C-alpha cells in the first residue's frame, strides 16, 4: 500500500482519479485538496463515492502532501509547476495531469500557455507519460507529465506510420472530436447542456494548445519536423474522443493491418481492431483502452486511421494510474481492468 | 470458481451480466447462448468485451447448459419457464432475469403476460430475489426470480413505510421514470435516438406488467391489500430509474429519516441519503446501489420518497450477481464493488 | 406594426421571444437591452438570428423603452417590479415574464422570493396571463404577469377537474419534469451537459416557488383552499415540461374525456388527445400548444392527467406573444402557427 | 395554390416536408402515401401535425397523384425511378428526395446503389437541385433530383475554392459528422438511443454512396477530375451536419474571406460567417440555412472550411421546398423564413 494525495480533486479529472484509486488494491488515499471545497466531505460533493471515502477536502499544504508516496496534480495549468520542486525535494513522486511539464521547450510552452514557466529546470527530468513510448523512463521517473487527451489519441493513432516512415509527415491532418467533459467542471455557458447538446461545432481552429504537444511527440518518433493540421470539435456526449487521422502514404506495398497489429502486440491498453472496423467511443467508456482501426479507402494513397479513447481515462486519470503502476512496480493494469460501461 | 451459463446474451441485460461476470473472481463463463448470433464471437458483437472473453454464441442446448453450476436467463418472458425444469433436475441452479417466476399466482401472471404459465408447479419454490427482503431464502434457493427494475426501485422505497404501517396503503402512488435501456436492445421505432431523445412521455398508464409484481411485494410486507397507482415514464437517457413515491402518513411523530436509516443500516446496496437530499440517477450509473431520500414537504401528511437505481444493475444484472453470490456463499458484494461512473 | 422592446434579451426566455418576434408580421423590434452585452450585436451572440435582426444590445433606459408600444421583461425576478411604474405611466404596456406580478398577495410573494415587493400597488391591476382563464381581462390589461412554466402545464391539466368540482382538492399531486432550459442560460455547474445529461433527479422537494402560484390559480378556479404536493424534476433534454397529475375522483359517472374535450373546445392552444393517449413533449417542441390526456387507471378513483408544453413557448415566450396578440387585438395565434419541430 | 402530393410520408424526410408544407401559403396538400400506414390519419402517427392536416395515408396510386401539380418522393432509393415517367407524362412535376436521379452516369449509379437504373433516359433531363449552382435550370425543370445531405454541406463548402481553382483538387478531404436522423426512421439497432447516444463513430470509411455524388458536383465546378477522401461519422444528436473540409492552397495571396463572402453574396440560404468563426449546427436547427466559415490555420497552406446545415432541411426537405418555389415562380424563401430553433 502506498499513500496517495490528489491536489485538485473537484474537477472531472480529479473525481475520475478518485473513482479509480478508491478501489485500487495498492492505494491508500490520504489527502485530497481543494481550496474551494475545504472542509466538506468529498463524498458529499460526489455522492457516487459515498461508502468509498470518508476524507474531507483540505487546503493544499506541502507538509501534509509530503507524507504521501505520490501526489497527483489534477489542477489547472500553472499550479503544479509551482509546487513540484518542494515535493520532489521531500522524496514525493509526482504525476501531473495538467500541461505544465509536457512541452520540453519552455519558450514554446510560454507561447501557447500565456505565462512564463515557473521551473524550466525540471522540464528535462520530467518524463512524458505515454507508456507505449516511454515505459522504461516512466518506471524510473520521479516526475511524470501525463499526456493530454487529444495527444494520447492522436499519437497512438499516428505512431506506427510515423515511426516506420511510411507517410508524408509534412501534411498530417488530425480531425478530433471530444465529449464535453474535456471542457472541465467549471461553470461556463458554452458547456451547458442547452448549449452543447443537440449541436456540433469545431473550435480553436486557428490553434489549440495540444498542437505543439502532438507535434513534439510525432517529431520525436519520426526524427524530423512534422506538419500537422489539428482541428478539435465538441460533440454532444459526456466522455470520449474520436480522432480521425489522415496521412498520405509514401511507400507502396505495406500491409498496414499487420503493421498496426504487430506494433501494439504487447500493449495491454491499445487494441487494434480487425480490418474494416469502425471503433465507437462507447466501446471504451470508463476503460483505459485505446481502440484503433486503419483504412485505405478505395486503395488510394490517403490513409485514414480511427482512434478512440475515453478522454477521462486513457486520456487522463486512467493513464495516470497506469503510470503510477509503472513507477511503483505494480502490475501495469492493476485497478484498470474493468470493461467499458456499455451501453 | 463456478461454471456459469448465460441464456440470451445479446440484450442489454445479457451484456450487462457479461460485463460483471467477466471480472468476477469466482466465475468462469462457459456458455453464452443466442439463436440469432450463433457462431459469432461475443466480443465481435460487443467490442467492449474484447480481451475479456473468447466465447462464441451457441444455440441453447440443455446438455451444454447442464454442465454449468448456475444458468442465468436473460431472455424475453416465456422462455425460462419452459427450460427451467430440465436444468433444475440436473442440479443446475437458475436465476431468471425475466418475469416468468416473479408472480406467485399463475392466473394473475397469465392475465398480465398474455400466455398460460408453462410450469406453475415451480412458482412456489421460486424465491423472489430481492435480497433486502428474502436474503435467507435466496441463500437456500435453487431457482431465483430476479425482480423487475421498477419493482426494485419502488419496493425499496416504500418498504420501511409499509412494513411499519405508517401510511395509508390503499392510496400509494409511484411515479417512475426510466432510461431507454429498459426498452431493450430490440430494434423498435419508439426507442430510436430520434424518437426518444429530447422528449419525455408517460406510457402504459392504463396498466403496466410491473404493477402486480410491486403490489405482491408490498402486500406481503404490509400483510394487507395495497392500492397502487403506478405510472412509468420514458426519460431520454440510457441508464437509470428514478421513482418518486407518494404516500399519506397515518401516524404522527415518526422520525422518518431515522426509520429509513435504521431499516437499511445493514444493507450494502441501499444507501439512505441525509435529510433533504435529492439523489441523482447518475450517482448509481453502473453500480448496484439503490439511493433513497425521504421528504415530508412543508410538514404535511403527504410523504415523498425518492429512489434511484441503475435499471441494468440493481434493477437487473447486478442484483442477479448479488443473488448468485448469496446462493454460492460468496461475499455478497463480490464483483459489485466499483463506484458509479461519474460523470 | 407596433414597436416592441425586450428587456433582458440574453437568456433563453429572451432569445425565444426574439425568435418569435422577428417573424411576427405586426411587430417591429426596436430595443433589446442587456447590461452585460451592451454594444454587441444581438445576432453575434445568437447566430441563429443572423439575417433577422441588426440591433445591438443597449443598456436598459426608460426613455428608449418609452417609445415602445409594449415592453417584455425577460429578466430575473425583482427587476420588472422596479421599472414597471415608470413605463406604465408613459403609456407603455408591459408583459412581465418573470414572477414579479404573478402572486396577488405581496406577503406571500416576499416569503417565497426572499425580498420585499417593490410595488405592491400594481399587483391588483396586473392580469395573470393565462388566456384560457383570463382572456377578456388580458385584452384590457396594461400589465400582464406571464405565468410560470410549471404553473401553465399544471393548471391547464387540473382546471377542468377543479372547476367542475369533481376531485378532492385537498390532496392534489403534481409530479412535473422539466428540460434543462428551465434552469436558464446562466453559467452553473448543475446545468452543465456533463452534470445534467444521462441523469434524472428531483429538486426543491421541500418547496418550489411555483407552488404558491399554482395554488393561487387552482383556488381561484375551485373557490376553496387547495392542498397540493408539487415535485419538480430535471430531465436530460433541452425543452419541454411533462406534468403528471394525480387527483382522487369524488364524483362517479363522469365522462372525463368528454369533459376535457368540451372544456377546451374553443382553445387554439390546448389540444385534448384521444382517450388512451400519452402525449410526448416533443410533439410541442417549439410550438405554443399544450397537449393533454386524461386517464383513469383500472377504473379506480385515482385520476391521472398528462400535460405537456414547451417550457420556453407556452411556458414563457409563446404565451407572452399570445398575450400581446390579445392586448393589441391581433389574431390570437398570429406568429405562433408553426408546427412543432419533430424529430 | 398548387396541389401537392408526398409519396412516402412516414420517414423523417417525409414528415419534415409535411412540417414545412402545411404552413406554406401556396400549397394545398392533397395526397400523402404510405403502404404501411394506409388508412390511418397522418396526424395520428405524427401528433405534432394535429390541427394542421386531416389527411389519411393512402396507397401510392398514379391516378390520385396525377391530379397534383407536383409530387415529392420521400421514398427509399429505387422507388421514384419506377414511377417518375408515368407522372411526368401526365404533366406532374417531380422532386425526388431519394438518390435515383442524382448521378448522371447510370453505370456509376448502379455500382454504388446495387441495382440497375430503371429509367436512365431521364437522367439527362433531371436537374440536380442545388439552387446555388443550378438555379435557372431548376426553374425550368420538370424533374429535380434533390441533393443528398452530405453532398449539400460539402459542395457548398468547397465550391468557391474549386470553382476559382485555388486548391489542389486531387487531394480534398471531407470529414463529415451527421446527426442520427440521417439514418432514417426505420427500426434498426444501430440507431437506438442506447446505441447511438453517448458515443461517436465513423462509418462507411471504405466508401459511402454520397462520394460519387460529391465528386460529380465538384468535377463539374472545377472542370477536371477530383480526388476526394470522404469520411462520414455519426454524432449523438438528432439533426445537423457539420462538414470539416481540408484542401491544400495552390495559389498565394488570396483573400479567402472576401472570396467566400462575394461568392455567396446573393444567396439567401448560404451565410458566410465573419473571419475566425466556428458555426454550430444548432444555429441552423430547423432552418434552411448553410453556415460557412473559412480558416487558414497558422497561415499555412492547409485550408479548413467549416460547413453546417440541418440535414433534414437544407439537406433534404427544405431544399426541396426551395426547389419547388423556384419551379413555380414563388419567392425562393417562401415558407422557409423561420429562424432556427435555439436552444
């Protein structure tokens, strides 16, 4: 059993972490913080957790947190980077579900996130927590930058093609669709049921913060610059991301289905579906799986890859638990083995 | 480990059973039947189960089923009553999730279900599988009639009042609202997204088959005839039942909150919320819990009880697993301990 | 053509008024106010109105509004009562869609709305704008209090029974379900898609502000005190109210279907459905119609009346336009004649 | 007033036609056919039409239909092509909302629709009913092939670029998302609320029937072959199509915003939004408008065009009414002037 703290337990990423951690056999939750809800019972705010937790929200406090073996930051961007050094110095491991440590280049980070980085010196030791790419580094890491939701879906979909150099990486397109929980639990008009249901829209077409994160990952895989057009959309459902990926094939004769299957054959949480399949987001609702399918319509040179995840699980809290399992030597799938909730 | 068969594995009740059983530590699924899907892989029809099951659907066959320790019937009404005798004779235990064995009076059953009962002789030994009422009998049962979804929510809500004789049982009202999964997975115009979403309606106001089942349960609890008006409604969501129950108080001075709390204090799957609470169906989505709240608006004599369940879990498959656990001496909550999926 | 102003044009009631008024053949919209959106184009906030309106939001100003023939208040409670006198003095007619003038007893109003009434002297001349009850008074009114959404659905459903004295009015029950647009367009966590979709709950069971409004209307119809239990619920859809009404019949032998049909035979916006029908809220989506059905389950003495409206139309903006038509001698259905949007 | 018949009045396209036609000032509906619903009142099947229509469904009959001035076919593919000749010979005009007359090449049609064409000789005189392209020909037409829903959204979005020769037409991508009403009103498991809500998926990636229709239109506009990757998706809502279009700019220095604005400046039903906008499908719910926005992310050479329509209106019934207006010399927007239903 390890002692676990969650900083920022009132958002969707936070409560999803709690859902997974309260039944994880190796975890004892000891601290859950929230400035706004200080003093109220966690299970009062989230009745789904009644009977699982009798903690109250506390104000974030370094002393209390330093008694944990690991602390998850499920906070808005800009918080974790201010508190990480103190905790790391006390020997606490950290998984940051915000974007603070995802981008290696602090200037690039500042440009997209609109503030200076508070501890650029940590960026190099932070490990980007995509286990399918960085498993060994994650095992040894003290600080893991948990990937964004879109970046998880898009990278897992493109990686086999990019890594093998089979497509023109100067012209990749990722048309991604997210459920509304991606917008968070903060009160905002745009995420009201009456605004976001029975409607569909693109947003941030001129530029979304996940663009540089995805490019960084794909460039590392390909070893060369990547040109990516990334268009996110809001779709009227709670959970799920569907990324539809387009790439131009530059090499003939590849058996793409075999490539994908073999590329991910040892991965518990990436499921390459049979040829011709169309994965549905609901097939991963509440689960940590990424389901992929690869298509070559009419045998042309435009490939279409379909990639689905639950944005709150493989796209956030589930991947964080997967990373925690790796960091502590637990079985990688522990606490993540329930099938999706269907229907 | 016990060997488990599921007859009728293609409906929502069936696939929900599979979701729970594939990760139940005491269960080995050995037979899953479906006439329509014979020969196809279960995980092909339900990709959420990929990696959990490599069975194919088979045609129902008594020999194959008789090698099981227990068989669940997740079939339309009228099937289980024809196959039960043969299996019971071979020592197989049965939990029937259809309505075949719920009503003790076969004439009453025939009236509401429009066919003669195929084995009225089994009705007496069938145990009505509401653990909060019949736990001991279930432990000893060979044949359990798993309650309907509405009857579970309505009975658990009314039982403390009726059992204690605090209300006028000649004028009970149950205004119940169900998600669309209650209508099943069969193709029907009325359950299409375009018909059932963005709309709300009552149905079967002249009489619904769950009425006699609820009355039977409440009459057994009260020991006298019960007058019940039961109005079901279809609400535009997948899972969940919310029963709003009305009763006239006949006895002054009761502490109703204390009554409910104490009545259910030993029950793992009934959660009485604090005074003034309004349980939401999503707080039990995917979980086996029934959440209750009791209100006495403006201190008048009309009581309002709010009762929520997930119709596919506590209202069907979860309760069936709870019953299985009791029948085989497993911990009652085994395999049912995950929190609700929220949001 | 009359000149029309709308005070508070940014909420759902306001934008619904605009939807109806921009195509009303007798209406010229001249002023639309909003403190928060001052200076921005109305059609920028609501692109559905692009091409219909080139007004900008302005700060509420008595001079500008006094050039209108009529002003609609689509404001939070407590605004209209402060501005009404000034406008009425300048000969401007007013329809208030908030609750300020609905309750005749200013003490009762204060109790439920938590503030003193700013102009109790206007309460007597304010006409409660339910045309089916007060048509002649509305025609002559200078100030109309537009009914609440629940009160419209509940009163239209109960009125025939109560007016004819056929039921026990000491024990009426109204179990009402509303779409989320009833919660307004303000940013609130509870109305987020991720909180309010895929869930169902009751709220305000101890007491809701529409209770005294409904009681006042029913008591006026019956001529005696009314006991009402009113339980509102939130249902996961945008528009629509479904009221399920329960009453105990005190008089045998009535042909209730005939009673309802004849009671509403001259009403354009109340549609009594055939015996046995179950009206769906979607059958009135976007339309000003209230659809009713009356049931007597199993021939017992508990009656069940089903009443559906679109909360934003017959429950708010549509009824306001109907009242405007009456006040200015236009055909009562003018601008309100489009069928519901189905599906 | 013209006499209008609708063949196939029970699907979503059919009932949407009825919604528009019952309040069209120049239309008298005289015949509505359905084999399945023969003899039942139209308003019984669709209560939203109660009070607007007292017709019954009749069996399709050439004599009855030949008394109409125009007949709409809202039938499955393969029906209209068998009945068109007879009606045209009797002087009846036809608008076919199915796909029978959309493709000029009958061999290509056969390949995609899986049957021989019943009257290829009519293909040349059939006018493709996209008014923004073929307005004059539609005015003179006897037989109009009403465009598909996806083809309407995609063509209107690409046309300015393709017509002006500004993009590489060998590599166009259309990533399109449709509400579930596009799947029709037939009972099917895939369109059940419990299957299609809270989920998102692509379908028909290997090839969708609207692909050749879109290519034909774009090739006619560009005067040269077009390479198009078209990926349709199902999104959990009732109405709406959002097409996200990708093209590679081949010509520098164009003011694309100005191009789009001027290209559609005389069109009542195409609304080019301001630079930087993201049109939402709900902004056209129930309306005949197509809203467009054009983006050039990060100033690169990949253009992104966003195009939204209501699939049942501009994508089907509304465009059909627009075509009828043109064919009979009515104002083009008559009966189509209501704003979208929002929210």
